[in-house]
């Protein structure tokens, strides 16, 4: 793995030199965009809007529009904005993980210590594990400031980027209905939830769609036709919630037995 960020983590006067590594990878198939006429690859070019000529990467700069004029920014300018956060993550507080809504979770990264920070890394890891808490801090990566949560997962420190509150849309925009549930409906729904409750096993959830899509691709490569049977959603004949819940409970019991 290649490190995407190098710097340090600090809590109190303890400083840990570290590197961040992307913890996730895509399971999607990599499709190319082709011209329908001759299946030639579609190429995207960076073109000057005035001259219509292609611009090389080394000649591209970043600019921000102010009063109809662009202010050109250089790499040093981004570091000047928060030099203390461009190469350092200061843990500002510790909280229980249950206090943080999953709505704020964005991207996880593995944290690896440099050789000189091995003991301090182990100390922070052990202290977080025994306290049952996570660390909160902020840092700058790719010209953006990020709030982050530092947690122990499988004996490794993991940094999870968090969203800022202003990045989460208000639920008022949804204009949700205000229908209220009846007590007996809630009781029956909880019974159904209890029947379907089991320990979380991430291995039970697999990307089946990608595998099936790959089978279709291989079949088409051999000139075979792939049958298509659209899914027909069958709704319950009854509009009564209690009847639907009772039928669901009975169906779940049959599956278990």
C-alpha cells in the first residue's frame, strides 16, 4: 500500500509520527466509455475554453473567482491557511463512540506509525481500547480540512474522516408524513425485529451484483444470449398493517424451522 498522507498524531505532549493508508477499495467492475460506432475509447482532454487547445497538467493552476477576477493559488498558499494541520493531527477531545452518529462517518484510513513512534502508537492504541473511547481531531488533506475520529479496530488505529455538521442536509427538506403507529402495531413490529435479530457478521453481506454482472459479460464474450426476467414486486393483498405483520411473523417462523 502507498501512504496518502504523512504527518503526526498528538495527544497531550505525546507525539506520534504516522502515515495514513486508504482502508477501503472498490469492488465495482471497471468499465470503459466507448464510441458506439466503432467501439473506440472515449478520451477526455483538459481544454482551454478560449483557444480550444489541450493544456498539459504542469500548466494548470487553481484559481478562485473574486469580483469577476481569478486569484491564482499556489501549493504554498494552501499550507499557509493552516500549517499546524497540514502535517499534524491534534486530538482535541475523547468521547464514547456511541455519541457519534453514523451520519458523520465518511472514509476510513489505516494509521501506521513510523519506527520512532512505535511505542507511543501502542500506548494510544491500548489506552483507547481499555477506555472504550475514541479521539477527535482535525487535519488538512488535499486542500481541505477534515474532522476525524481515531478508533481501534482489529488491533490497528483507524482514522475515520467525519463530515462537518453543515454538510448534512436538514430532514425538514423531506416533508415526511406525520402518521402515528398504534401500540399493538409497534409491539408486533418489535416481535418481527426480534425474530430477525442475530449477531452482526460482515462476511454475510457480499457484492452479488458484481459477480452476476461479470457472468453476463463472460457469456456475451462467448456470443451467448443472456435471458432476462424482470422482477415483479408482489404487494400484500391486505392494506392492514397488523395482518401484514402477522403474515411476516409466520413466514419468518417457517424459514427458521
